[in-house]
C-alpha cells in the first residue's frame, strides 16, 4: 500500500512517498552523502516516514535509482579486475576505434580502459564469426591462467573471447573452472553481459560489468541489511538504464544495466506528463546539481539506443567507454547547479567540474569557495536565501556575491550581477548546444515539440533554453524537483536480451528468426522467474537493421505473433519506413540485413492509474507572496519581480512574466513575455514568448 521511491544524485537524494490507496504523494530532498550513499538514503527515509507518520513496517515497495555504478566508473574506484581474451587480442581495449573524436587535436587522449595492460591475459583459442571452432581452449592452459589470477589477488574477472557471441562454449568453460579455482571470484562473461559483435564494445562492456560488480553487490546487500534493521522489509527494485525495474539480485549480477538508472527514471516521468497534457512529442530537460540530462520522447515513447558511453572527454561522442546495453537516449553534460564558473583567457567558462554535494556551492555554507551556477542564480535574485528547499537550507547571499565578484567579476572588470549573469548565460549556452544535438541534429524539429523541465535547477533555466531553440511550450510538472524519483513510480519491471546474428532478409529467414527468438525468450524467461512476479509479461521484438554493406544500423520494431512467411516482407517494409524517417531516403533495390536481435518482456505497473491529482485551492489570486529584485536584461537589469507560492496557485490561474514561482524542491522562472498557467493535472504550462527587448 505504501511505495517509496528514492533517487541518489550527485548533489541531492530525492524521495517520494506514495499511498496507493489514495494516490497521495509526499516529497523530500536531502543532500547526498557521496562517501556513504546508503547513509543519505536512510536519513531521508527516516525523515519522510516521520513527517508523514507512516510506520516503517507499512512500507510495501521501495524503488531505487542510484549513481553508485556510474561513480565507480568515473572515479575509477571499482574492483581489481583481470581480463582473459583471445591470444593476439590483448590490446583491443587500448587500441579502441580508429575514429578520432577531435580531428585536429594533436594531444588527443583516448578513453582510459578500466584495466591496465598487465591485467590482461591471453588464451590460445579461436572461434570464427559463424561459430566454427578453429582452435579449442585447453583446460590445462585455462587453469594456469586462473591460478595466476588467483595468486595476484584479483577480485573480479572479465572474459571476452573473439566471436563468443556466436559460440560461448569457451567462455562457459572458463567461467566454470574459475568458480572451481576461486569461489569468491566475481565472474563476468561477455556472452552473458553482451552477446553482440564488435569486439571492442563487447569487451569494454564485459570489463565494466566485472569492474563494478563486487562494489554494487556489496552496496545492495548493505542497503537491504540497513533497511531491515530500520524495520523496512519491503520489496526493493532498482531502475535500469532501459527504463525498467529489476530485483536487487539481478542488478547485482549485471550491474552494468543500472549505470544510467536515475536519468532514465526522469524520462519516464516526462512521458507520463506528456500523456497527461496531450503531447506525444517531448524534449526532456533535467538539470540537477551536477549535470544536465537531455532526452526525447517520440510518439509518446522514450527513444532507446543500443549503446552509450560513460566518462566522455569534454562530452564528445567517441571519447568515452562504450557500453553495449539498451538505454533510454540521453545526452548528459556537465552543467548543473553545482557547476563551477571560472575565467579562461578573459572568458567565462562553466563546468564540467562540479562542487557536488561536498562541499557544494559557496551559498550552502559547507566550505565551498568557488562560484557555481546556484550561486549565480542566488545573486541574480532567482533564488530566495530563506525559502530554498522549503527553508531547510538557508543560503548565504553575501558569501555567494563575494565569491562571484572575486573569481569572475574582478578578473573581468564586471559588477557581481553582470558576472553572475555571465555564469548563467554560459551554462545556458552549453545546454543549448546539447539540446540542438538531441533535437535538430537527430531529425527533430524543436518547434513541434514541448519541453518538460524538471530537477532542482531545470525550471530556472528552461524558458531561456526553450526560447533559444524555438520550443513553443514548457511544462514544469508538479514535484519537478524530485522528477526522477516520481519517474520510478511510473516504471514497469522490464527485462531484455539481445544477440548478434547477421541474416539477409529473404524468403525463409522466418525459420532462423523463430530459432533466435525462441532462444532469447528462454533467456528472458529465466530472469523473469527470478523476479517471482505474478504479472503476465508483455513481449516485444525489435532489431537493428541496415542495408547490406553498411557499417551502422537503425532500430526497427518487428511484428509480434507467429513468425511466418510474411515476416521478411513486413520487416522490409518497416525498415524502409524507419530508414526514410531518419535519412529522408530509401533504396528499394538494395539488400537488407538484420544484425542485432532484441526481445523485451515488460511486467505492467498496475499501480500508477490510482495517482491523485495534487490538492490545489479553488480560488485564484491568493498565491502571491510578495516581490523581490531579480535580474532581467530585457528590463535593463534588476526589477521588482512578483513571487508566487506554487502550492497556492489554483487550476486555470494564469501568471504573466516576469515572475518567480517557488515550491519546496525547485523554483520556476517565468520570463518577460511568457505566461504560465496551471493545468487540470496541477502542472505549470508556460507559453514561451519572444520578448527580446534589451537582451
């Protein structure tokens, strides 16, 4: 009856408690504890349970999104990991791909592998791309390698052999013998983690899984134990990168799947808000304390990609560690409330370095000494020093002003307000470039999309960002400051499996397709059984396809039901339509190949339909708290700006900009020329104007 969702971010940990009997929700936000993430979770749970009067034993479900896996990769704080690969392929992680992410950078740094060359071991064996075994792996040589790995004290082992996706028998043999030699050794086989071709990406994924597996397993076990000690014995589920929930057991076994769990949950929330307000095409904007995440929803469905990168260099494509896992499409950049502003050759630079939760921005009063975007927002009057986070965190305005003046204003000869506006503007410019990539560069016309903005800092920057790229409408949902935690409540349990089998679309291919999907279904069903859910799964098929001879593929949804003689024609039709949508072109005479085959099982969430509309007053005109000075270049500087209490706004009430609308977890900035209204569902819908006077 009681569900609690919590999302650990880089700066804050967000909480939502929902009573499924009434649909009523309560929100909470506390600073994260990066050195000990579970401590912040337990403190937040205790606070929200005490505030709502709910006994710990009444909690039935816990939904969790975490950055533990991501941080272990970014900070290189994973397990001591060894890699066994095919003889002659020891340097595959070091060589990577030939394509350069910066064409003219003579001092280009390649992605730094998670394992050193001395941690990579070679095994004499060989499997062809079609699964034919040329050279068998010898048990004697395997045991010799495993003994050396054991003696050198490795905690985790990744195994990635050439073409193991076609025949995993050699990897299976290594896994069995490794468990016999050292029962405490954590083992990750590439044929289990990512049974797909392209050796570099598959090896990178297997190594990353092995690198974080002991840490995530330890974290999950410690969290469950601590929750039980507090009297919370509820079922725990973790969010995956693909937007689905899994059990702690499955998350600990394949932790690479939870690397982007928090941002994925936020996109699910945006999809639900879009459906509420009648918009199928949505651009998502999540700005928290450390990063900004931008994504897209087409036809009401979040876009899914088959691979993504972590630990990118200057957020350039091709500069990070590739991971072959299905994930909600997101572009993440170092532009959050805690992003630090500096000067470089007479110019203002913002991020990607962040002050994080410890010590945080100067205005938090926790030891931060360098100005951040949050400090700039405070100096500009957009944030209130007394009501931030519901008044739980008083902000130091004088300290923020002095910090902005010292580090930005004085070096550049600017007044504090001008320096703060420079930080704000550069942060927006960085996010504008990222939003153009997500929209225009990927074939989406921003004029036909609606933006859903959330996160603690997102609603402060959303209207400027929307105006810059032509988005006509911005929605700030109820509870925007804890949007990712709300998204967890909307999520379904979801499992998927994939495999590479390169097949030409032609009559008779349905027989091979049936065999492939029968194997994938067995693998998915094995994991479903471990979830012990009574819900009936909804199955969906999709694949990545290409014209024969191409080097890249696009996603295509495949038909459900029996795979009969119509499969090839239907798959061809769907591929041609998808290809034309992406590239504006189709070649009806070229051969078509299916490369990667996917099968997903979704266990529908039957609880979300009972969600209650937020309680809002019936009478308009009582929400205005007063006025304070806020900076708008359209108005030539500081002007008296009306401040409103979001919780006192009535449905249908309209607020004309400039205005500031405050709630406990976030603050909304309505620009001059914009107007905001409260929808039937309690969301703020902002019509973006074009008042550029004086800007």
